[in-house]
C-alpha cells in the first residue's frame, strides 16, 4: 500500500530569490518525496510590516553573505537567478504587490497556471531584471505563461477587486500564523500523515520520517524558503529519496 502523501503548503512572494529556489526544489522533487504541493501566494511586504522584521539586505554583513549565498545556491539548484547589490534598492523601491495580486487572481480562477505564472514572474524579475508590477509588464508575463490576451486582461481587471485583495491579505495572515511571526523565514507549512504506532520509524521509508526530519531541522537549518532543509535532506538522506 502506497504511503499517504503529505500536504506541503508553500507561502511565497516572487520578490524573494530564496522563495524561487525553494519553489523550484519543491516542484522538482514533489513526486519523489511523495508530497501534495499547494501554492499559497502571499505578500512579503505585508509580513515584514506585521512582524516588525527587516529584510536581510538592510543589514550590511547579512547582505554581503546573501549575495554569495544566492549565487552559490542558484548554481547548485540550476536556477537562473541573477543578483547584485543594486537589487536590494530595486526590491525596496518597486516591491511586488501588483504581481502577487495577479498571481492571487489566477489562483482563484485558473489555479492550473499558478506554477507557470509564478515562475515567469521570477524569471522576469530575477533573470531578466525587468519590472513586474506595471500593467504592461504583467500582461507580458501572462503571455509568456500561455494565457490569452483576453484572459490576461480579465485577470488584470480583477487585481483591484476587494475579493483578490482580501484573499491575498488572508493568505499573508496565514503565513504569519504558521511562521510564528518570523516574517522572512517561515514559508512552509506541513500537514503530515500519522505514523503507525509501534513502527520503527528509522526503517519506515515514508513521509512521516521525512516530515519529522524537516521539523527537527526547521529552526536550525531553515533559511528563507527552507532551501537549506532540502539541501540537508538530499545530502544526508539520499537513500530515502531514492526509495520514496
């Protein structure tokens, strides 16, 4: 009998390069890891404001490390993220509210496009280094993701609606709740299946073991979108991955 799948909710904002790394890792390995992946587009600026947290780029030493870390992890995971010191000001001045509202509108109406549209926003912002909030930019991303001009225009009109604004606000509040108010760091929420009592979990190759590993590592290894957790998992538990 196949092991039950674990629900993994990914809260993310396309303004975050770490979220892109975590997004691609989860998409890449979701079937190997036997998880049900649910995308939860949220607004990182709202999380920062609600928690009183500050972007790591505002701390000089952390910003210096972040530049090296993103480049290293982008190469490791083969994600075409391009980052420089100039990007910190670009993030602070432009943000991502328009893009995240558009992704939210798609999540509400055509969820099958959420993965593709999110990836295209990341590519535009972090690879092509272009705007993602202006209407023309959003429509260009929608076209690249395979949406028709009519569909994209209707979705763009939804961006300013109370329904979309409230949905994004509610998801952002959920991210804060699950993250225990650590705005930048906690972007994954696990809903694990129950392990059977009396089983030797060291030998039981299923997601109960994996989620326990994740939770144990969560506060020690986690960084932004939890990429470090998965790096630890892949390097320390390769046989478990192959046996999923």
